[in-house]
């Protein structure tokens, strides 16, 4: 099974955005956190991917696994995610 990259909702200097490893240089910007979270969850649902919500400081606040996303036996390195998404 192919592993699907998670959708990350993160805070950037210009607002909240959704990002994914498979979207090179692409972002999905939103005016508010709530808008970004709703859009990120919907994109994750459509892609059968996990949705990871980051707090404004970059820490992982919530991780919503997709019901259809394949589970990995590998543990997730949260510190790596935080470093990648920190401004």
C-alpha cells in the first residue's frame, strides 16, 4: 500500500495555511485558523490522508487519522514535524 503524506495546518507569518510534502512549494492559505482547519480536514479526507493541526508555536496540537489512510508501523518523529513546520 502507498503511504499518503499527511496534510498539516500550520501558522505562517501571513496567516494559517495547509501544507503537504507532496505539494512542492504550494500552500493553501486562509484568513483564520478555523477556515484552515476545516479546509485541511476536508483535503485530508479527500486524499485519505491524516490531518495534523499545529498550534501557533509549531507544536502538534491534534492528529486526526484518516479512516482510509494506511497505518504505518513506524513511530512518527513529532520533533521532525515541528522543525519542518516552524517559521
